[in-house]
C-alpha cells in the first residue's frame, strides 16, 4: 500500500512539474505584444520564427528574456518595411531596443516608447526614420546609450536630452539636423555624455557653458560650426578624443592647453591660426590632423608629431619643420 502511494505521488509530482511553465517561457502579455509587432511589420520573413505555438523566450529571433520577461528586442539587417509599431511600448520590461540596418523602416519614433521605464539602450541606427527627434525621448530617464545615427532626422537637437541623468552617449551623427548645440547642454543633470554630432547640417557657435565639462569624446566634424572651439580642451581634463574637423572654427591654437590624456585630435579644415604649442609634442597621439588651417611656425620636435604623414600638416599658412620642409 505504501509503495502504491509513493508511486501515485511520484506520478502526480511529475505531472505537476511538466505542467508548470519553464523558467524561460515568456508572459502572455509580452507574447501578444510581440505578435502584434510582427503583424504591424507585415509578417516579415525575418520574424518567421515568431510562431505563436512556440515560446518567445527560447526560439524567437532577436528576443531575449530574464525571469519570463522580455528584456531585449533586436531586429536588424532584414527586409522590414513600415513604421516602428506602437505596441513596442507594451514590452514594459525592455532594457534594450535595437532596430538597426533596416533601410525601409520609415516614420518617426512612437510616443509609446516612453512607457519603457527600464530602457537602458535605444539604438535606431541606419534606417529611414525621419522628422524631428521628439522631445519626449527625454522621458526615458534610465537610458544610458542613445544611438539615432545614419537616419533622415531633421530639425534641431532637442534641448531636453540634457535632462536624461544616466545618459553616457548621444550618438545622432549622420542625419540632417540643423541649428546649433542647445544652450541646455551647458547644464546636464547627470552624466556628461560623449557627443557624436558629426555629419549633420548644424551651425552657429558652441555654447561657452560647455567649457566646464570634461567630455570623454567629442565629435562635431562635418558641420558648419563657427567661432571658438577651444572650450573642449583644458590641461586638467581627461578627454581622450576630439574631432572638430570640417567646420568653420576660428581660434588661436597657441593659447590652447591640452589634456595629457588625448590620443586622437583632428582639427583639420577649419580657420584655426597661431603657432603650435610645444605641449602637443608631449601627447601620446594615435591620430592627428591639423591640415587646411591658417597655422604658422615650426612644428615642435620630439614626441610623436614627426611620426605622422606630411598630409596631416599640409595646406597651412607657413608651417615648417619635420615632417614638412625645414624652416
């Protein structure tokens, strides 16, 4: 009798175990939201693995889960057409959202994205998204990385981006953005993010208030900025990379104090004048270019300056010394 009881108990426990959801199975809410997203995108072949009869956490392309909840959605490099589905906002536990290399993805960023209160990374890169970058992006207070590069966005940079306390990088390069850097960027509420604003149609003067910040990396190249760009430098800063090339910046290089930490410096194709400060020869530069400016005088010897090609110094007023002609 005792053996029979143990046998039945074993069968009951086995049946109960089988009937319980696996540790990776997604919630009905997340599964329904993903199926609605697939439908909104016209059921593309890229998402053929999104079968309602299978578990979205274990076998669906681009979906990652934690404790039954969908925390990452990556849809990239496929034939996807249409707009970003509003149902994206129903995946309330998303930490990573990546729609990249989708050249037929159009429209703008839906407001429903602001429902994603745990989002850490937002990458909408190399699509055909257009219109203004919406102000409500700043409602994503947990975001640390924003990449909207290689799109068709127009209009100004939203000043509200400065109100995102955890943001470590603003990557909005290779769009059609106009206007200048917002004055509000002189008052970031949290981290000082890396600025990647290159290859847009930005112009005007950089707010002087940015001089108080110690940026890790700044790239403003390929725009129409003018005036003084030296506020990004400072002897006591820890900046690693600065690219101000292909603008209309105009300042005296001889008065600039450079951080010893800089390894990449590109000031080419501007209107920068003056002489070379000797401290440039003390930097451990891996990339360097000051060509097509109005610089004059002797290139300081020693250090790594002489290891760069003559083209990195060419087309200035009267620079001389190795690697150019002797003075």
